[in-house]
């Protein structure tokens, strides 16, 4: 099987199984724009006039990674602080 290589200014989205929450995206995928990799999330919506459309959100993969690392570091720091407060 060959390795897939994302081409610039292209991407793909797939149906997202929304078991966790109805607010999660209906579609998820990835894209490369200007040489930067992005996660893509899409929600199926309907306008006031009844026209259906897909609303998209792009998040740079590096930003998403950094945000996840920051959340983990914050949790670890809070846990260490709580352990220091235990008197025994």
C-alpha cells in the first residue's frame, strides 16, 4: 500500500460519528493550504430561507497539538499542587 501525500490547496472530509455530542461536527478531515496542515470540521446547516450549506472551521494542526500539550501540562501542574497540600 502506498503512502498518501497531501497536496497543497486540497483536502478531504469524512462523515463524523457524533456519539459523544450533537454539537460535534458532522464532517471531519484535513487539508493543506499554503503548505500548512489543517484539521477541518464541518457542520450541516440550513439558512433561514431553507438553503442547506456546510459551515467549515480550520485549525492548524500545530496549533491543535500545542493546545493539547498546554492542557496536559496545566492538569499535571494542578495535580502536583494538590499533592503538595496533602499533610501526610
